C-alpha cells in the first residue's frame, strides 16, 4: 500500500493511512533522552537529543514563543520518544533567547537562516525534516526558501514569517511539506496556510477544534500525520 501511495502527488496522498505500529508504541518508555549545551555561531544552545543508529530520516524540532524543547517530551507531547522509538534520530533545541539557551538579541533577522544551517551542520543532521511551529518560522521559513534542497521535508504549524515571500516564490520550492493548523486559529493559522498552500509538494491539514498550538490539542492525530509523512519521504527516496 505504501509503495503505491508513494507515486501519488504530495497534496493528495493519504497521510493517515497507517497507524503507529504497536512495537513502536511499546518502546516509547524505554527511550532515554540526553540534554546538554553547545556553543554554535557564538550562541550557547541548549538541546535534547536521542541518537539512534540507522538510516531513518533525522529530525530537528523547533518550538513556539511560549514553549521550548521541553514541549516535545512526555508529557505533554512525547514526540521525541515516539520518533526515536521509530528509529529516527531526534534533536530538539531551545532557540536563542528561549528556554535554557542564551538570551535575546543574539540572532539578527537576516542571520536566522544561517544560524539554522549552523545548527544542522554542528549536529551533523543529514538533510533533516524540520518541525516548525509558530515563532520558529522566523528561522525555518527563510531556511526553507534559501536551502530547501538541504531538507527532506518540513512540518509547519502556523509559523510566523510566511508573509515575506510571494506565491510564486513558494511555488518554486520543491521540498515536501506537511502544513498543519488548528481550526480555531484564525490568526497565524489562516494567514500562514494561505501562503504555504502554494508549495507544490505541500499538503494542508486542519486539526478540528484545535487552537494555535494545534499539536497540543490533538497530539495523537499530529503524531499519526507526522509518522505517515516520514514514511512517505522514505518510500519516495527524498
């Protein structure tokens, strides 16, 4: 079923075709997450990581302004453990000025893409998938525009910064994208989706009754979408 689905356009392929396997769910409690700091581009960056040996797509998890890398742990989400149980290497960072990373004013707007490139290089993430909610879009959206070929995919949840680029500019980006927003997010959810839906290899998914941090309101569906998105990337050899 997956091999047949892999030939379908990204905009229409079923990203809820498969449930998370029982053997993955059973391993979640066994996952050990390590944390630490690194000095990258002159900024002390706090991170959480699970280093998994294998060929599965690596992931870099970012966060919104009210959150940090802690958000992706269990509880409340457990995304790090779940992805690691599925044999993905996972790195989650606190962006500069948030969580336990160095204070504000360290990264100028014109350098956010370069900073993200430094993060990916320092952690030796080979063409990762970036998960970018809300505020982290100021890093991830410029990176997608400038270096989309260095990513295997991107998962956005109502990111900031989408208004900077035109529909035509988004149409030129070939990176696979899962574009998630909450039904009740009538601000960034609506405005960012209007822009990102121009990505030729992007699929838009609305989470019913969800607010701006939509993944928090429906983590099970978010994880199912993410799991299937990653499976499609692997099946297509992106």
